[in-house]
C-alpha cells in the first residue's frame, strides 16, 4: 500500500494525475515517469520545465488522450509527407514542423524557434528520442529535424 501511495504521489508530482488504468489507456506500455528524474536534473531550473509542470498538473485523462491523438496525427502526416517524397525543406514539411512546434507550445510550454531547433538536435543525437520517433517510420527523426531547421530558418 505504501508503494502504491508513493507511486501515486510521484505521478502527481510529475503532473500526471491518472489512475494506473488510465495511464495504461493513455500511454500504453510507455511509462511517462521513466525519465522524470533525468528531466528534472537536466531542465528543472528552466522556465519551460516549470511551465510544462504547471500546465500538465491540471490535465485530465481526456486532455492526455486529445494530446496523444493530435501528436499521432502530426506524426502520421509527417510520415505521409516523407513517404510521398516531400523534401524536408518543402512548404508541406515545414508546415508540419510548425504544427509540431505549435503542439508543444499549446500543450506543454512556449516553444520558440530556437528551442524547437534544440529539440530537433536532441531528436537525432539522443538514441532514445531517435528510436521513439523512428518507431513510426525509419528515418523520421532525421526528416523531422531537417523540417524543423528549415521551418526555423523560414521564420528567422
């Protein structure tokens, strides 16, 4: 019982106030708290991290399901663009990168173009991010990075 309470408190601290069943429904086998300590160590002092914690603290299961659906739709459109041969610096790919940035800004923290470029670099330099993104389609992390870079340049 103590372990269950500790797990619930940790989830709440992470801003994920869901029952274990709801977490499975939203996140599947992915444990959203798996990298919580690392994230807090790396970015905990930053405003984006604090802003994300404040926003997500009030999210319901329905909010998380909406966010998941929006992200999956963006990913599916990126995969389609890639498979149809749209260059990462095409208007189509850049618009999808802009949508990606807007999803982060709307759901987690204000994500400016410089920050988005930093995320794009992490998508290809951290094998965990690469594997997660490439699960939708091999090479997607690199494609998304290039689209993000092109989009940021377009808005510079």
